[in-house]
């Protein structure tokens, strides 16, 4: 399971998100998909086809209200077989 780090540059609020229950203090800002390629007309169906991709989610800071994207914390592999 991934851990996420939320840091607000404006008010210096920090929160490490371990569980989905930790998201209850945040407001998720909805966003629309972004156009990925130039729209093209399909020669068979004569309809416009577009490819789009979703934007990363933004969370509103519970302290000041600014929006930021949470960053993924990569967990390092634990090696217990190291001899000192």
C-alpha cells in the first residue's frame, strides 16, 4: 500500500496519509480530463475521436484552503540479513 505525503507551501501544514480514513479531513477538488492527442475524424464511423487522460487529484488544505497534490512516498525494501 502506498503512503502519501501532503505538505502545504502556504501554511506549512504536514500530513502523512497511511489509510483512506485519513482523507476525511481533506476536501478533494474535482478536475476534468485533459486532451491527450489532436481530435481526429474516424473514416468508418465519421465521428470525432479524442484521447484524454485524467489529471492527478488535488486536495484542499484543511488549515488554509490552498490546493496541493499529495506526493507518493516510496517505501524502501527492508533488508534484515545485514551482518554488522
